[in-house]
């Protein structure tokens, strides 16, 4: 039997996955057709009976699958049926149980976002990639930043700001010119989006256990939304973010193309 939760390093045999694979496909024709072929070949069980989940699509499909499985710590092996597929393995139909048995596990912890909106209502969400604050109108946002209870930036005028996980540092964070962070670095990149003032502030690298608080200034005039991956809360007044080490996510990668290697290689991509 395959031990649970999935350890690192993984010791498994192809037969551990026989009849114990669950497939989740993105809402595209290519992914749906791939799922039908794979299910006919390997079976398709409910997630609560599975030793591993195989996600078919792009990175968005991987994030959606992980969000569906939060709290279960089931390992997810992605196969790319989308575009970029940074979090996915190459798509091949042959030898899937063997690939699962040989896969290397990357263990991740999401960010927990807590928000308070204009009506005083509180909300929570988890982010595997990043928590981002974004202006809602034509006017720039004004945001105050506190780290571990200490005021660090009294006023940031910007289109927004994001706090990323290491796994998400190659996504929106990189597009916003933030640094790529290796998985084992225990750091979280804090990256402004189109900062106007302070003009030369390029963000910060924070310890993984830091608590980051964003307070929205002039919120009525300059409304701001907070987004944890794809969960959005509008008209916020305050956002608290920190890594939640009580929640574990396990991604599986082929041995020659693990997530740590991808993150390092991304820094040399031109």
C-alpha cells in the first residue's frame, strides 16, 4: 500500500497505483479527450479512493485541482494539455503507473489571506501562487505595509502589490519583475505592481514565517480588491497574509524535471 501522507523521498511501486488513479481535466476539448483515453486505459476512481490525482490541463488546472483537494494531502501529478504548463509534466499516455511510482514529490505550503471589507465583513482564502492587491478603478491604490507588526512602508502608491509563494514566484510575481525564489529558500517575495511612489522601491524578500498586513488608504476614493489565486474580495480595508504550514500540498514531478530544477532553470531563461 502507498503510505499516506505521501512522504519525501517516495518509495512506491507501479502496482501501488493500479486501479487507484483519479483524473481531473480542464474544461477544454483536448483535456477531456485525454482524460477519456487515460480513464479507459487505467481506470478512474473517486478522489477519496485514489493513491494519486492526475491533473490534465495547464497550470490553472493544477491550481484548481489543488484547491479542490485542500486538507486531503493527496499527491497530484500534472500532465500538460494546456500552454505553459510550468507545474505540469510532459503529456504521455504510456506507463503512467511507472511514472507515478518514480515521481519526486515537491511539498508546498499555501498562503492564508484574511480580509476585512468596507462593510466590516471578514473572509479567508488560501493561495498556492500568490495573494495580490489590485486597484479597482482608474486611480492608483494607496497601501500601507506592516511586517510582523512593524510599519515598513507608510504609503505605497501603485497599481497593486503581491506576496508570492516560492512556487508562484515564477508566475505573476515574475511578470511584475519580482525575484524568482528557490523552493528551499524559506523566503516570500513581496513585489509592487507599477509602483509610482516610492519610485525606486522594488519590493522585498521576507522570511517565510513573516506576517504581512496591508492597510488600504483613502479606500473610498481608491478602492482595492484582494485576490488569493482566483478568490477575489472587493472593496477591502485590511488584508493579513502569512504562510499556513498547517496545510500541505504535494506535487509530483518526473525525476529529470522536478520543480526545484524548473525554478532554477527559469532564472537562466532569456
